[in-house]
């Protein structure tokens, strides 16, 4: 995505957060501008048109904010040289910190109505029915390995052929990048007022094996461009 286009999309996607206060607005701008995953999800055409997306660990709803703003821009012809963003997406989100889900609803529902429905709750207890895409971005490692595996079983059972599971994970190991990722994660949790969580991480090869053993076809790509982190995007399709 070209920088000028990204800047336009940043402005449109974060404008709704002004009504929720300065902290939320500037948090959204910083995250959407500096994190490479948001542009990549459009550039790689990850989400199909009309998908019903369940965003587990949705935070303030930045994923729907970004993708629905991109749809708006495309409709008025402001994304002529970019990969076309998906149309007609519907979002449900579950966020452990209920006030963050409330923030996302306050920002986005006046614009998008019931296309965005975020609730407070534990992602391990989420209703995964009637879903085409399940996303877990940067929060899977907050639950123990055994519970991760249980969730993978639930996700696979919920997705019909053609369904997609999208996750970003840290590539565990002894690299400096991975240690920086963990330290940054803890600092961000502290700034947001979260209890500092335990972390249960795996090497990316183990993640891929866990997904493939459940019948997923997996694509992986580094997702740390412009950052010092060791993150990998995994896109897992149900055949």
C-alpha cells in the first residue's frame, strides 16, 4: 500500500475514535499506522467479500475500523491503484477488557450499525457459529498451550469448507527479535491497564504443524516489517 493512500485510510478509519476520547483516538492512529498487518490484510486480499468475521481479542475494533473505511474509500474511487478491499463484511468481536469493546462500539456503530458488534468476554467461551472467518491477532499466546489446542479444535469445528482462520503469532525462540516482542507486549499491557499476563509461545513451525494436523492448509508470511519484532502471519484455509 502506497504511503499516501495509507495516510488517507488512516485518517478515515480513526476519525470515529475522536468521539471516544484523545487516548483512544491516538492509540488507534499509532497502532494502525505503525503495525504492518493492517495494510497487509488488504494487500494480500485475505478476506472474501461478504465474510462474517469473528475477531477474538478485538480490542477497540481496529480491524473493522480499517477494513470498513477501506470499503468506503473504494466506493468513492479513492483506491484505484490498490488491491480492492473486501465488500460487505460483518464483524463480531470478543474482548476480555469490556471497556475496549464498548469504545469500539461507540466509535463504529454510529457509522456502520450492526455490521460491527463487539462484546466483553473471554475468547475461550465465544460463540463461533455462523462464521466464515475467525481472527486471533496477537493474543493467542495469553492462554496456555493446552487451551490453545482446545481453541484450535473449536475453530476447526466451527469453520465449514472455504472458511479461514487468521492469526498472528510470535515466532518463539532465542532470537533478540522475539525477546523484544515479549518485552514490548508486557509494556503495552501495562500501559493499557491490563494485568501482566503469562505468555505461552511456540516456534512458528509448531503452529503450522498444529494447524495442518487439523486439516488446515496454511500460508505463512513475516509480519514485522518496520518493527524489531518476530511476528508471523498465518492464514489457514479449510479445504
